[in-house]
C-alpha cells in the first residue's frame, strides 16, 4: 500500500497525508438552529483525536453503564495505536457544541481504508463498486472499533443537533469524497431519524443468553430438556476432569502482571489464522486505567499454570464476552471458558444478559437466544439503490433465520 493516504477532514475538506506527516485540520461550522424551543447557535466540529473533547462532557451524553462508547474506551484505542492512520482507522469523530462550548451531540466516526474489524460485511459491495470503476475506500464508519456490540451511536440533547451531524455527512457524501457512510450496531432510538434522512437498514443476528432470575447454574439447567441438561453437565465435567479450574479477577485488582498473562492468549487467536492482533498490548493497560469497574478477566489454570484466558466487560445489566485464547487445545475448554463461566458470572453478579460476541450457532444449542442486530447505510446514489434492493430481500431472510433458529434452543417445550 502506498505511504500516502487520503483523509477526510472537516466537511468537504480533503487532504492527503503521509505516514510521517499527518496534516489534519479540524473544521468548524457555526449555525443558528431551533433547539428545545429556542434559537441556538451551534458549532459543528470534527475531531482527529478523542482527547480533543472533554471526557466528562462526552460521557455525560451517554447512557450510564455502556462501556464501549465511553471516552476512556475510545481513548485507550487511540493512545495505544490500535486505531489510527497506520491501522486504517482514522478518527474523525463529530461533535456539536453550543456557543459556550457545552456538548450537544456526538457521533463516534472513523475514516476507513478497508473493511476489517467491523463484523458487518460489505466486501461484496466494495467489489461491485470497484468493478464499476469507482473507489470504495475511503468510507466513513460510525462504530466502536472491533466491537460488534449493540449500543447508542448518534447521541444528542435534541434532534436538531443530531440532524446537524447527518447533514454534514450528507455533504461529504454528495461531494464524492467517500463511497458511503455506515453506522453499525445501533439501538432503535436512532432509527426514525436515520430512515427519514434516507439511510437503509441492514439486519443481522446474534445469540445472547438471558438470566431469567436464576440463582444458580442448576436453575438454568432445570429450564432445559433432560437430554440437554446431560450434555451441558458432561461438557463441564470434561473440563474439570482435565484438572482445569478458573481464576477470576476484576476492577482495581487487575495489574500489569495479569495483562502480561492474558495478552499471549488474546494474540494467539489471531496468530493461529495468520493475522496480527487488532489490539495492541498497551490497549489493555489503558483500558484498566480508564474503566477498571467494567473489566473482568478469567484464567483457566492447570497444574499451577495458565492454559487459557478470556476478557469480559460489564455494563448496566449486561456481561460482554470480548476476547479469549489458548495456546494448547483442551476438550470443551472453549465452551467452558467463554460460555459457562460467563453464565455463572451473570448469575453471581445479578446481570440479566450475556452478549458473547458475534456469530456462533454453537451458542444456540447452549441456550443463547437469537436476537436481531442492525446497521444503517447511506451510499453513493447508484450503489445505494442496488444495496437497498439487496437489503430489502436480506432483511426478510434474516427474520426467517431468527425464527427458525429459536427451534434449536435447549429449553423445555411448553405444553
């Protein structure tokens, strides 16, 4: 790849930067707009680093407890070098501020030079656009890097401030500076605004486990069919029979030593596939410093040595399973570490939902229920029309898949 890369700056400002000379400039726009019943002066600003906005103001716009959009989480990605121009994730966050500098709206945004680490796959769109003689990259992506977790994306104190952000994205698109803008894994609260602005919805399906007031894992087993109960017990007993036990750590008790133990397991998951890990080692130290209350680590141990490790995050009522790895293969260890240990943790902490990550129909038969996820897209006109037609058919297929998948859940059939 050439050492020179295109970066979208401000709204309509285009610059070419090199790896060594990152000549970003933030562009401001001031407008008067009705907001909350009065006429307000608002400034639209683009950030080239999350630290260019006050952390407490950013976090004040977020729902409490959702960790992945917290200023500290995004800052950990940027400070560690896990995202940036060399990674093909160029920060381009949008904020709307009042004349006094108070934050009114935000959108986590990145300029992408590829489609890795997104978990909503648009490779076919890219190939079609390239065959038409157009450049699919750069594109703009409103998402949490490497994190297929549902949550807020376009946040604002009033709709006018959110519309200001969408208008800026439209102008960048209309000037042909990007192939499209993509907003991933959002919640329903954004949908009406995006649909009215001409975006199209894409549906996906994940598998989440729900704690229905269980006081123990045995309570969950009691809700399952007899055959499934036996299978689950057999899987857990298989791991225990190998002399493997589990050691949990959380919050402030997690030290650099714990991260040194965990990182080789995380990296191994990628290296086994001939890939480099998305996240730098420094990210985990930054994460611990910024969001200690959200972090959970578990190690699988055998004969006083670590044989596997997994990272979870906690937010509000949800446990998020994020990364795991092992250096040697052990029978059923993945299922125990990533699924059953997470279920136990949800029950112990009184959490109602366990999101164990993207994909994985093997979760379904272990009690993880199919739930719909969504993303929204606005592309160059001819590409947008073709994609919209495809997505209309795909949505029907995804809904059918969700309904059919529910039939493979392990629970007792109601009579």
